[in-house]
């Protein structure tokens, strides 16, 4: 006989909780309440959407990029399309927040790995110098605009992967307009040509110039220009090189039929 009152009490408690959740959600939305968010804790006043130029300097090389409309392009050391996602993750450093900061003139920056940094990232005209990580939490010291910050180490991995990690991994990014792709004397089918603009390589490496191409593949562009590719391997990987860029694209061998088979007269 005690069950019905107990059940009623539970339903009443649940009802009150639901009302409270709805009320707090309304208040939060109306007054823009954001838990634990303090704009003053950002390490930079730059906004990601305003960044149009990026320079990445490491011990191995310097890479320069710029943005045209919504796409990032590598300008140096080669001219080609960049991997937008990788670049956006790098410039996301401007949104990093931390309570750990110290004016650079109050500390010996050499003890933090900032005198000979791992990398220097320049966004527009603002530099971000990457030092060492600390022993707790693996956070990294960043020097920018005369202040040293300690932030989560999320951005350097995208920087140190180098040029091959920052490239668009498609053989012909969708922004390129072309007439046809020819393998030997055969035009690849429309389906295969579309795959050249959508399938991404597993990874990109520096071109092995001593490799003997099995076949040459030519993409004829709408502006009458041409891009020549070399098929280096179909097993255990499909490897297609761009000698002019000094790059080679590696795909799983299961991608052979999607990239190279089904010529129009097959």
C-alpha cells in the first residue's frame, strides 16, 4: 500500500528537476552565460577568421601559405593546395586559453626551450614561438607578444609533420578543372576521374626520383595545361608520383580499381 505514494513522490522530484533544467537553460541562453569561459584567458587577440597568411619555420624548412576565399594554398617551397583541416587546426592556437602566463622579461626563456625553439609559427604578423614541454601534464611553453604561456600541446604535432603533412591528399583537388585523364593511350572513365578528385592518399612522401615509372598518366586541364603523374607501384601500395612537385601519393592497393581501372574502352 506504500508504493503509490512513493512513486508519486519520485515523479514529483523528476518533474521539479525537469522544470529547473529548462529554467536554467533559458536563463543561460537569454543572458549568454558560459561556464568557466573567460575571454581574458586567451593567449592572443587574433581571430582565426582574420588570418590570411601563415609561415611555419622549423630546423628543416620554412613553409609559407596564404588563404584565398575559403581555401589555403602552399606558396613556398612549392605551389599547391594545402590540407584545410590541418591548417585550421594549427591556427586554432589563437583560441587557446590558459591561466599560466608570465612576462618574458621576468624569466630566463632559455630554461623553457624558447631561445632555440622547436618551431616558430607566424600568423599574419604575430609570432608564436614553441618551446619545451613541462613535466606535468605535457603542456608546452609558447612565447608570443612578450608573454610566455603554458598551453595544451595540441598544435605542434601538425606543424612538425612538415610539408607532406600539410598538403591536400587528393591527386587533383576539387578546385582544379580538367578535361580528361589519360593512362597510356586510354582515357580513364568519368567515374575514375571523379575519384581522382575525392579519394585521399593514406600519406604523402618525398618523390623517389630514382624509381622507374610503370606508366605515365596525364591530366589535361581546361586551360590546356597538363599535369604529368608517374605510376610507381600498384602493390603492396598504389603509389602515384608528381615529379614536378617532388611528391608521391600512397594509397592502399584496394584503391587500384577506383583510381586506375575502367578505362573507357575496357
